[in-house]
């Protein structure tokens, strides 16, 4: 089985930008307003050659999720459930925060959601372009879930180091090849409007 990593955080911290960088696609919509990503989205990320031995695979599965707001509206609660489902089905969670805006109550809400699941977590501070990365990350120690790693999802700075850290927290994987999966498998697309149960069906299958 391939390693599964979920990208989780409050709105507009760069989850979809990181998803697109890892998967080499533009499958995740990117814009500067909350609520753009509602349902979780899956993609394959091919690993650099130097990380494949540690992963036991040549790729991993990345899950993009909607932003957790902490609000109690119906849509917000549905998105929070989607995020929690993504966390539970992953091996490791990447908690993304925003180095430009600094730590917020929203970051604390997401941290508590992850902490309840007991899943391993890597704390990643995004948007550290043009500033001292360590200084941007320092305040996030207060979340209490480990040392923050500063990255730039837009430029790709230190993203490989982030992957290496996440893979060390994954359980040993059986040897698995994405190329072999592509050659042997049949591809099926599940399509529909938001919140009709597409991800639930995929998980059931």
C-alpha cells in the first residue's frame, strides 16, 4: 500500500498549492478566498529517487482538504467532517499554517482536531518567501505539536525535506510501483456535484 499524506489547515494557508506541486498537476483550484476546496481530493505524487527506498514505494497518495474554519454553519461542519475523514484515512498529517499572517485561533482549532485522532503530524509553515524562515516559523512552537518546518509551496523551497520528514513517520510500506499500478489497473472516474458522497463511495470501494 502506498503512503497516504493528508494536507490539513485553516483556509488560505496554501494546501491546494502544495497539492498541485506534489502531484505535478493543477487539479486543485487555487484562489485567495475561503471555501474553494470543499470535498477532499486525491492525487499521486512521484517521489524523488533518493526518497523511494525509505518509502518502500516510488510514489505516495496526497489528500487535499477544505479549510477548517471552526464555525458552526452547516457547510463549515460538513467540511470539518470531510477533513476529519481525510485525517483518519491517512498515515501522516501535514498541518499547514501561514507564515505571513502568523498564528491564529483557527490554527489552534485545526491542531485540536488532529490531536484528537492521534495521527502523526508534521507542522509546516508555508509562505516564508523573502523572510527569515526560522523566524517566521518560531511562533508556531506554541501549538505544541513539534518543531515547525518552513517551506514555500509556491517556489518549492524545502518541500523535499518536508516529504522526508513525513515519510519517516509512515509505517513501512510494501513495495509498490505507480507504473505497475497504471499498467495493471482500470481507471474509473466518480463525478458529481459537491457533497453527494463521491469520496464515501471511493472509500467503500
